């Protein structure tokens, strides 16, 4: 068996603490400059929000986003002619439906949504007036120009919505198109709430590409089944029609019982979710990584023999027959538990080391290189999945090369667009998705509105200087415009393995998939439409909340120093090579400890530098403002209360960080005042005040974590070591740093705080304080901080 030591180019990097201070270009700018930049940004956003799109919106008088009857529609319809003339709908209306062509579940779902909007309507089979008429008839709706050449699939999703007093008609070629017409109708109705009225006019609509997929990351947590159903149904309201879910050990595999985690979904629950998704025209797409990103399997002793490198749990050996046997069994179980689904994802993401180990090198050389070996593995797996009736998505990236494409089967679909080789995939008959992400490595909140617009290059290498939404629109729009591939869809990812709540991804999910339906929106217009469509017409300044959370989450990461971690195991490589080096963690300079006897402070350096301290103080009022806005919107919202609670938890995490930064410097001030106090009693009071501030800081931290836990666990299963007769094996990835894996529970959110050595500081200060108090006949204290305890 090969180990890390087998490889000749290993670099052993000594463990030494190195504080990487934030460069001057990324420091917090002055308040006046920040204020000016905000004004400029607001002006730009307002300008963009007013930019016309190619969708036709006819009104009898100029409209603003508040009065434009179509301003809350997302995606933007292809053709839209709406006037400002409104007509009312009352409970006396009927739904006229042909039960033979309109699925019962679609009709039931429509009635439920209408009732929720204050319009409980009954179904009639005979003609009556006033009524909402549902018509499914092949060839009734023609579609216009599209990027996707599979016009048959697109035609099935087309609809026409006619809005007239006394009669609303939704016409479609297929039940799927009818469902989408219903969603547009419901969005229009919600936009006018609490008034139950609609604008006169007509909408004719169809998608630009067949598939609009979102990736839901449940690798390190899992939602309860009811929550997953809510999420899928919510996705369908934005015409998202594919939902890829990454479960890792959160599925009860019979073929791999060792990896099954305490709250894993049963096959019956998975099938129930797949069936539910299908009734809302969403394809539940199983997802498995292979050959890399599989530490969730290879960390278990039972599967160590399948490792490419013996002491690295990151990647399978693709030439080991047992690897294929295991993956075939696991994939087959997922397929059996998602009957009726079309797609499956074979994620060969970042398979860095394929062909590099001695066990694979000979075969790689004989085939023509490492990329050719990976292509051989992809073909072997994909052919087997294709035999079981699935369309396979894979990632056409490194180490695959242009010359390796012809070794791939043409029935698979490439999920990663690359301009340099797009035409080669098309020539080989491989269709294409455009992949982009609403989040990459941001650990608290997606980078929707970067704090540092000039230097917002993410860890994944993508340029997010204009924010996530604009970046996704640019990637999708550029690919469609270049038209080098045979496009069939877009896939929008969000990586919860950075530790944040995926409920924060919806702005990106809804807007980027909307760009897959109709990419004639500006990012600013799409974002504004999302706020109205998602939170309702009564929402108040939700965009400001997203600005605050984006900026403060970025500051949350930047406000602590990065060091070589003395707490975690060494990392063993990256995309370039194998090596040993310390993981990186965050900390701050230590609080000072007074000298015994004199209480003098030898080092008067503050733990938080001046720029960070000023930024934290200036951000606290904005954090409070965000909380107030969230409370107001919770009283206004009807359907997004949980989402707003999650945003509150993000604000709480950011706010606690701001308070800690400010408090640490205030503690330092109190310690310095003790030195210059006029008498011993006053000096002791200052020391006690410093300790009390730290004690309150712990209380605030613990209550914040409890607040977050209470919200997240409303829809998540608990993160525990053992439950339901199963154990979670806590072992980190040898190559990738996933923040949730740092701890078993949600305490990964305060990991850096727990490792800040305040217990030692507390004990040292208390010892100095009591010696000084004893010397001056003052009362002693004996208290414990217990900083590392949080329950």
C-alpha cells in the first residue's frame, strides 16, 4: 500500500505561528469614503434597476418597480403585455378544468396556493363566469428563439396567461407548462396583496434552456423530510425543475452501512421526496462524488483499502475493482430510491491525483495520460448508470484535457462550461450545462454585496467584485452569447460545507436559474424582483439587509488573523501536489496581563487593531438596524418566516463578532486604568470590571450559539455523535478544510473563539488581582470563566 511517504516531492513545512495581517488594500476604508461609495453604489443600483429589458411591458403610463404590475415576476417572462388597468377576483369565481388533462395534484396545489392567498376557489367542470380556465392542448402555444435546440422539451414548458375581467385563461401544451403558468399567475396575485386583483394583459412564456437545476448541499447536515419538501416546492415556484441533493452519509445505504450517519434518510423517505418533487415538475437528482471528495467513505477503516494513497482519505483508486463495485452498489441504491427521476450526478470534481500514484501510473501511461485514465473511469461508471436509465452529469475539468474528450461516452452531459474546449465537447455529441455558484467558500453568508469591491476574488478563483448575482449572470450570459456548446441547462451550486445555512442561497438560486429561463434581466433588476417575489409586496428594505449581512459576514472572516493551526491535524496536499503543512485557523493577539504588585501593563498593544476596531464600532448600529428590519419584515411576511429567522441568526453571528472585537479593546482600557487608578480599591474595581466584561462576553457568545441552534434545528436534524443505533465518525478530510467537520455539533461556528485562550488570561489576571487585593486588605474573589464550555 502506498503512503504519503512514497512520493518523492514531499515538502515538510515546520509548524510555526505566522500571523497574516490583512493587507492595506483590504483594510477598512475611512467612514467618509465608505459613505461616498455606498451613495455611488446605490445610485448605480437604481440606474440598473430602471434599465429596460427585452421583455415587452406595455403600460398606459410610466411605471416604477412599485407600480409596475410585472415587477415581482421571476423569472422574467419572454413576452409580457400588461396594462395598469386592474380587475378584482372574488370568492365567487370558479376554476374551470378538464380533469383528464390537468393532473389532480397540480390542481390541488393550485387551490391550496389560492386559498393561502385569501382566495378559496372551487372547481367546476362546466362553463361558468367569472372563472379561471385551465387548458392543456398540444400545439396551442408557440415558442420563440431559444439557446437550447431541443425545442420539443421547451415547448412542453411553454404557457400563455390571458388576464381579462371575468376570465383568466392559462393555456399550455403540456401539464408542466400549465404548472408554470399557474406560478406566474400566483406571483402576480401576491404582488398585489392584500388586494385580490390582477392587471389586464397577456403573457406568453417559455424557457431558454430545458433544465434549471440547483445543488443543495446536505453533506454535513440534513434537513427533516418536511423541510426538504418545502424547499423543493419553493424551488418549483421559480420554475426550477431539477434539485440535486448531496447527502454523503445521510442516506441509509445497505451496501455501505459503516458510512451511514445517525439521522440518515431511509430509501422510503428518499423516494417520497422524489415523488413529491415530481408532482411539482422537479427532478430529484442523486449526487455522489467519485473518485475524489470521498473522505466521508475513506475515513472509515472498512474502506481504507480503496484509497489511492494509504494515508490520505481524499480519493479512491480508480483502478481498484472494489472501488467500482462499491460505487455501483451505492449509485444503484440511490437510483432505486428515486424512481421516476431523469438525471444523476457523477461528480468527478477535483480528482487531482488520478494516475499519480504508482498503483495507477502504469495504466495511465498506457491509456495516454492521467486525463485519459479519468475518462476511462468516468465512462465505466457513466455507462453503468446509463444502463439504469439515467442521464449522467459529470464535470469536464482537470485532469481531463481536450484530447481526452473522445474517450468519453456521448450520452453524458458536461456540467462545467469551458470556452476553450466547449466546441470539442459539442463535436463529440456531449451536451452542456453552464455551472455557476451562489456561494463558494464564504463561511457565514454569500458574497452578494462584497465589502471590498476591488479585491473580491474568491477562494474558488472566481471574480465576485460585482457580487454573486452579477457574477452568475455574467457567466451564464457570456456562455449563451458565445454559443459554442449544445446547451441544455444551468446548474447553480451553493457549498454548505463552508458551514453556512443553505437557506441563505435563495437570492442566487432564484435569480441565476431565472437567467437560464430568460437572461434579458440585469442583475439589479433580478435582485429587486427576488425581494418582491420571495418576501412579498409588503417587504421593507430587504435589499439593505442583504447588504448588511454580506458586508458583515465578510468582515467576520477578515477581522481575525490567520495562523498555522496548532489545534488540528496537518493538511496533506492541494491541487498541485502532495505535501505536509499546517491547516490554517484564526486567532487574535492576546489580552495583556497586569504585572504582579504594580499592575503595570508592559505591552499596551490592543488585541484588535485600530482599523478593525473602528470598523466593528461603525458596523454595530448597522447590525442593530438589520435586526430591526428583520423584525418588521417578519410581521409583514406570510411565507418566509423561517428564512427571515435564518437571516436573524446570521445577523446574530456577525453581531457577536463585532461585540467581541469592541469588548476586547475595552477590557484592555480597563486594565490600563487599573494601573493609573488613584487608590488600590479603584484599581481592583477596574480589574473586576475587565473580568466582568469578559464574563458577559462569554454569556453573549453562548446565548448567540443557542439562538442559532434553536433556529437551524427547526428544520435540521441534530448534529450528534450517536443516535438511532448509528455513530458519526469524526475525522477531517486530509486535503479539504470543511468548517462543519471541525466539531461534531454547531460549535464550529465559534471554533476560533473557543480556542482564544481566555481561560488562561482569566486565571492569570485573577491571581494578580487577588495578590494585590490581599496586599491592600481588600476582598478576594474565586471565580472560573470556563471559556471553552458553551452548553
